[in-house]
C-alpha cells in the first residue's frame, strides 16, 4: 500500500482537496491518506508555516498531495503573527521553498495538454534549485562584485551603493541531474524530442556550459532528438505551434515563465497540474495557488487538483488509474456541461468534481475492455 501525505493548506486548497478525495476513492486504490498541516495558519499561530510534525509526516509517507499555500511579503507576515511571536526575530520562508530545498526536489514537472481536442501534449521541466532564483541577489555591492560590473556605464554612473546584481548560478551537478531527469522522462513517456530552452545568443558562457552538458549526455539517449532554442522563440511557438514540442527543459526563471504560459495555452490555471520531484522525495500540487479572495465561495476549479492526482498516481507507478482519471477529466472538460466559471460554466467546485467521479465509471469500463 502506498501512503500519501495530504496537506490541504490555505485559501481554496482545502476546498479543492476535499472535492478531489471522493473522486480518488472511486478508483478503489490501495492508498493510505495521512493528513497534516501547512501554510499561513501554521505561521500565524506557531511561527513556522511547515511545523515539525509535518516534516515527520513527509518522512513517513511515499509522496505528498498539497492543496495550496499562501505566502506574503516579510512585513505583512510579521504583522500577522500571534501577539507573543511578533518581534522575536522569526522570518517567514515560503513553504514551497522549504519543501523543495529540504527534500531536494530539483525538477518541477508541468504537463501541458489540450484536453479539448488532443492537438498537443508536452511537458515543461523546470530546474528548481539554482539559475536566477538561487538567491544570489545583491544590492549595494562589495568590492569583489563591484569589480565585476564597475565598467558598465550605468553602474559607473550609480556607484556600488546604488547598484544591484543577481547572479545566475548553473553548476555541472545541477545541470546534469536536470538533463538526466528530462531524458529519462522523455524515454519513459514516449517523447522523441527534448528541447533545451535558454538564451545562448546573449548568455554565451553559461548557455555554452548547458550546451556542452546536453551534447555529452545526449549520446546516451540516441533515440531522442535534441535542440537548443531561445526562450523568446519558444514562448512564441508554444502559442503558435504547441504540437511541435515534447519535453522542454529550462533553468529556474525561464522554466517558471514558460510553465505559466503553458497553463494559458491549455486553458488556464484551473487546468494546470504540477509535480516537484527529487531523487528521494516528491510533492504534487495544482498550479493555481491559494486564491484567498475566492476561498469559501465554492467556485474554484477542481480539475487542476484532479490532474495533479493523476500525475501523482503515475509517479507511484499506477499508470492505469492515472489514465482513467485523466480521461474522465477530459470528458467533463470537453462536454462543458458541468464545469466552473473559468471554463464558461456555472458548476460549483463539488459539482465539477462529482461530474468527474460519475465519468470514472464509464472510463473504468472502457479501460477494462482494452486490457
């Protein structure tokens, strides 16, 4: 039996998770759901959005389903702490950042598929740990950094105290494990093209490093074609010709931008699932975030959570029920009879999830006939 830590979180997170769980139960799988706490209320009451008991739960389970979490800027976070915790030096660190760093989840996997017509089906794999989001962001430069930039005319006009620098960290270790993950994902999911997305005509040295590592590793996967494209060109072709792509691999910031563009291409954040995966741990979450202004209204789209569950099931080597769930979701989305407002319907969160559960009966029968 596989065990899953369920962390509903904040905002609409508990609503979409609560709607999704009966749909999962309809699959009749040997899954052990264990519930825990994460997010804003944990921060406000205890000073840590990821309590120690949640880390213990994650260490005892095979993977994690996360509903959604809220993050706020440092000043607002401090203001919302309980009376006895304000002014004690506590610093808010996003739960997502904590999970990715502590669990070593370096690959953010974002499928992009046309649920309506099946015209495209590709995936964006974003590096989670380095790149321009590595945290090497400085304002007011020390002598070493100032020496590197002082000849730039804008820096010279501003001075070290009024100049900021962000470093793009790209290491052989980080690049190789990301590319390996991308190639293995392509091989296991039947993709024949891997596109490395960067900006080689501008970021010449770091992009050359990426290119060298790609060319070296590609020799181990002769059945998979590779290419290196500029990120701006990829953004254009994701909109114009999304069917040309298979696996897109990108550094942290470029992958962040392209994966949200992918959500738009497929119809919106209400359809976008994601997984964060490392060599040992993993967690899966819908992309839409906590949307606190919508909480409690019953309007949130549960489809992203249900597709996230399908992605989670694939990760647990349960491809048949994962396929059944995806097909049931696609049937409901195509029909447009019982969908939420963002897809042009009037259904509530629960009604949309119930429609998927209803379709699962027919989908399961179809899969049994094909076996």
